[in-house]
């Protein structure tokens, strides 16, 4: 009889604890969802800095400004880059810079109708001094539908997709099918912006194309 009473009391205590636990859980509010990541439209790319941006939808123009400390004769430690991956550019992209920067557009990026990449120099007249031996600001294109417009010296590099550069379509499949990258570099000869096509290997080999 004594054992039966102890067992009944023990079961009553277990049920009471379970009841309290259930009521406590029910009374607690649900955890709020994490706030959406704020979209940033202006990026300051300092000399030697590497930035990763992924999964963003840009409804307005995005601006990347390269620190002027990324100079013409700067060492490798001053080269900088920004890598956009899986980003939607609905308002386009503006790049302000003279030297030593890579702006990479990953395979998952998209550009809205009329959205272009516009490249501008920071130091007035710097483009007119540049040669192919200089460290250009480069636009690395891995996604389709990219149009680049500029009046300055800049390099456009594709690892596959066609790219429109100042109104002309350049196809890696046609121009450099057997190399890793097709590069098209704009430089000034006197007062005229000219374009040099390059077959570029992953081993940094470069050949000028006709």
C-alpha cells in the first residue's frame, strides 16, 4: 500500500512538471525573424582591400570608388578587388578609379534592361598616360548581358560570356576559344581611344590578337 501511494504521488509530480513546462512553452512569444540585410549602394575600395558582396538586389545605381592610393606604380600589396556574386543590378554599376583594381561580376549576377557598367577616371587625364604595361582597373565578366561604357583606359576581361564594350560585342568563343580569358583594353593614342584584344592565360601568359 505504501509503495502504491509513493508511485501515485510520483506520477502526479511528473504530470505537474510536464504541465508547467507545456504552459511555459506556449506562453513564450515566437522568435522574431532576423532583419533583412541592408543594401549598400556605395563601396569605397581601399588600396590592397578585397571585398566580397553576394546575394544583393540593387534597385539603384551602385558606385565603387577605388582609393587613389592604388597608384600607377604601386606594388602588388596595393592591388584591390571587389567580387559581386549572385547580385542583381537593376540600376547599373559605376566604377571610379585609375589603377590597380579588379571588379569581378560572378556567373550568378544579372543586369536589368538598360543597366550598364560605367567606368570613369578619378584623376583627370590619367587615362591618356596609360599604356598596356600599366595596372588597369579591370572589369572581370563571368555573367552574360554585361555592357561596359567608358571614355577612359580600362580593361574588360571575360572568362566566357560575350561582352559589349563601347558599343562593340566581343566574343571569347570567337576571338580566344583556346585560352582562359579574353581581354579587351582601351587606351589612348593621341586623342583617340583605341582597343587592344588579348588572349590571356591563367598562367599570366598574354598574346595580342589581331
